[in-house]
C-alpha cells in the first residue's frame, strides 16, 4: 500500500480589470525549486505565480475562496 500526499504551494494572481490580486493554491507535481516564480494553473483554474516563500494555506484575508475549499477536499 502506497500513501500519497498532496502538496500545495501558494500562488499570487495579478489584479485584472475590476478584480483584485488573490492568493491561490497550486497542486505541486514537481519539486518546489522547479516552479519558483513560474505561473501555474491553480485549483480554481486561474493562472498565478507560485511563491515558495509562502506556504499554503496562506494566513491572509485575500485568499481565493474556491482554492481554499478545493484544497481541503
């Protein structure tokens, strides 16, 4: 039996039009060093720049509600 652990990284989206920048969750399938600063697809389907300086979940108020919900499933 193999135990698989899901690892999430925090990623910051850009403010676009009337929306504000939010923190999102990105599921990592590679070592964090390989995605540092890269734009990745988030759990909610948007693109955001991964920040390995921040851990998920981020202790902030500007967190994507969809990513917060999907990362707990």
